[in-house]
């Protein structure tokens, strides 16, 4: 690392020009290639996937995405003026690109699409492709054409996944707000404009190259629209933090009397190594998503990991070059004036806190665990699923359409189930007819409709409308009841095969698949994190304590998410929609990101403690000095991450808001409760056991140095906090 730092420092102009060239080159390439982001995912082996595959093979037109055009009139919707206006509108919509078919409530086939009171009606729209594959411009034209029918007492709204996807608001200001908040924190921490700009410039350069690379990667693998947003969110947070750690070490070196070049080299050779290790743990945790075998999640992992990799590269190459250009201006004016003064031996705030943590280690441990427990309690009622239009903000067209349909036809109309049946023989078709009759009397079923088909059709489709909303727990129970208790008897003594499909069933299966694989995933990332820390610190207790702390931080952050979004304590008020289930894929993404970020703080905190332990073999001093020297920078880094994550939460998408609130809660809990209170207190309690490792294992482990082979002169060490 020292050789790399020396080269980047001495050739700083070349390094900066190379980064500018990379930014320009990748930017031009990504702009020319465009994006092919795709949110498609497959769940092989599930019933809903089999149903979809069967439709795609036999009835391609029925396998595309569906939407609804809903209208409500002050008069009866069958009134001639309303009927003429909406019929003309539906005719226009039917001629638009990507529209396969529209079933009007004024046709014989759609006669049941008018509510009993005659005030609400809807048209069913079939598209030629799944929602994620439809052209956004065509969808926007579809929405615009439908909305032209509004007026004169007629309300027209649109619902369905394609409409939600087209209406998703892009929030380019989220990144700017996060960066502005980070700049304020950095200026307060450093007191220097140049020191403030360095971490931001480094992170923006790294994230910029990373996200443009992700755009190119969409041409060779499936990466969804959420992938780059998640990459920007994580990349900005860790990128600013990584640069912050290095700049802080450099400033400390300068204030201790080092010359500029030696200071930069030492900062990269110590904190830079920790950055490499921390970034590596984040990437490893993200790639742990591949064990789930879901391509949709693989794309998120690649997008986020790519952003992290480039922020790490920027921190260890671009940053030392920029430090060379800035020179002593990385220090504030007051700090530059004080450079020649005798160093103060008065312990700082964090050194004094280290004394308190040692004296009150038992009390502080109990209080910290109590706080974590209270925050974690809501996680016991965690319910995974997929939020629907009922969770959208009240002023969106999809939410209004959802409410109109629920009022006119019942909540289940917003998420009908599709029973796709293989009926190769006449007896199978009769068995399906018998099943349809039985379904009408099944508890939880509001309506059953057999879609028209040829008399000798080999595939039949039955639409089942639940009495409850798509995201309701009762709807999930109905799906399971149909699969386990209702359909099997109907298939008996025949070759009839019936699969429960539709969007609601797909999301329910998605939640079941991820829930089933969650223990394996958790085991994998915990084991990988423990192995990395074992190699870095050659201790059994450090990895074990880190794993426990990470699990505690995760449980507490999930508790905050459940309270905010599932209980609805904050989501509706802050514009994130009504209460509803937590997104099914959120836990696995959150676990990978949180374990990576938590490991960052553990590495920066414990690496300084380990460095002192190696020199003194005094656990009490090692913990005290480690906390005194890293407490300020860890809390500043956490504050920056908190601001970035919160800024992204207000970008307009519920899913991103769940990530933002969860990650913001996690870093706050991790930095201000775990790393500054519980970890030091527990390490004081454990004593020398923190650094114990069996001799036979120590001999077999490869040597991996996080802080580098540095010698710490006695005069440059943090004064040992007074014990009394």
C-alpha cells in the first residue's frame, strides 16, 4: 500500500487526469449504449411460475401484464354520455402500442365489470409483455390518453403494475440532498473547506464511475431499476466514510509533526488498508446474495458491489493525489497555527468517555441491551409480502383506482388469482367445471369467473377474486388453502393439473422462497464475516462479538422498519403510503448491506485497538486508546451515512424508503449504541480473552494485516486516559 500511495502522491496530476479520463470514457460509453435495466425475476419450481410458463406457451396474449382503467360517475356509468365518452377512450387505448386487448364493461364479456350501484366501472387491459419489459414512453402515452376522459363529474384513474412502474418518480435531488448534508457534517468535523470537499469529491468520482459501469452491465446481465438506486445509496455512504477515515488519519499525522508525503503514505498504509478490508467485507456480504439463486437479487448485489469497489479504488488512488494538491490546507487555519505549539496532553471527550465506559461497563452493557431489545420487539411480528397500490400515497392515480375498485367491488378485485389448468381431455374439462362450482362456495372467495375458451381448449383459466386485499394475510392463507385442500381433490382420478398463479400468487411465492432461504443466507454471511475478522485480528472473540453485535443491529433496524411501515406509525404521515407488509426481498438485501457496513465500523474501531494491543499487550489501554482515537470519526461517519440514507428515503418510492429508513436506523444504532457503548464495555469485561487464539490455529492462519506493519512512536500515541 505504501508503494501505491507514494506513486499516486508523486504522480498526482497524472492520477487525477486518469480519473477524469475514466469518468469521461465510461460516461460516453454508458450514454451511447443506454440502459437495459430489467426487473424480471424467476422462481423456478413454484406454482405461480408454472402457471405463467403455461400461459406463455399456450396463450401469449394472456401472459402479459394487466392493468385497469377505472371510472366513477356522479350518475350511472351506463348513462349514454358516460358510456360514449369511455367507449371512445377505450377504442383509442386499444390502438396504442403494447396493448394486446381491452375488455370493456359495456361488452357482453365484461358485463360484471360494473358495480351493483352502477357508480363504478372498470376495463381490463392486457399488455403484450410483463410490466418490467414494457416501453415507458408507451405506458406514459397510455396514461395520458386515459386521463383525457376526466371531467364533468367523471373520475378516471388507472391501476396495475405497469401504471405503477410508469408513474415512479425519479428523484435526482436525493443524491444532492445527501451530499449537502454530508458536507455540513464534514465541515463541522474538520473546520476546513478543503478537508470537507475531499471525501465528497472522492465518493462522487467513485460512485459516478461505478453507476455508469452498472449501466453497461445491464447489457450482459439482469439488473433492475432499483439496483442503481441502491448502488448510489450505499456507494455514497461508504465512499464518503472511507475517504473520511483516511483524511482523518492524515490530519492526525500532520498535527503530530509528519511531513506531507510521509503523512499521506502512512494514512494510506494504515487507514487505507482498513478501507480495503472494510470494502471487501461489504462486497463479500453483497455477493452472499448469490446463494439465494434469485437473478433479481443477483442484479442488486452486482450493482451495489460495483459502486463500492470503485469508491474503494477512488479512496486509495484518487484521494492521495488530491491530498498532495491540497497540502496543509487540509487543516483548518487554527490547526495550522497550532502546529508548532506543544501538543496538549489534556484528554479529549472520547478519551474521557473511554474512562466512563470502563468504570460503568456492566451498567452500560445492560442499558445498551435494553435499548436494542425495545427497538427489536416489533420484529417478532414481521410479515413479509409485497406492498400494493393500497400502500401508495393517497394522491397517486394507482391508489385512487385501488380505492375506487375496493369501494365498488370489494378489496379482492385489486389482486385476483389466476387458476391455470391443463385440460387435455373432456373429463378434465368437466373436472375443472366442477372445481369452479366448488370454488364459488369456498370461504374467502368473493367471485369466480371462467375466462372464455374454445370448447376443446387444452388450457383453461379461472379467475378467483378473494374477499380480502392482495397484501392481506388472509389472501396468503387462501392461496395455501386452495393449493393444499381445494384443488387436489378435484385433480384426483383425472389428468387435470391446476396451478394457482397471478401477480398476487407470484409475490406470495417470492416471500415464501426468500423466507425459506433466509437461515442459509444468514449463516453464510455471518461465517464469511467471522473468517475475515479471524484472519485480520487473529482472535476468536473479536469475530464472535462482531457477529453478535451485527445481529443485534439488524434486529433493531428491522424493528424500526416494522414499526414505520408495517404498523404504519410513520409511513402515511411522511408520504410513503399506508401500513402494509415489508417487501419480501428487503431482509436479504438489508442483511448483506448491514453486515458489510457494521463490519466497517468494527474494523476501524478494533484495528486501532489491535494496533495498540500489539505494541503494549495491555487490553485496558488498547480499548481506551482505540475508542479515544476512533470515536469521533466513527460517529461523524455514521452521521454522514444517516443523512445520506434519510435523503434517499424521500425519493418517492416506498421500497427505497424502506431501505433508507432501515439503513439509517441501523448505522445510528450501530455507531451510537453498539460501537461507542456496548463493544467497548464488553471488551473491558472480556479482558485479555479478546485477543486469545489457540496456538495450533494461529500457526495455520495466513497473516493479514489491516493496519499495516507500522511502528507507533511513544510520543505520537494517544495519552492514556486516567483511570481514576
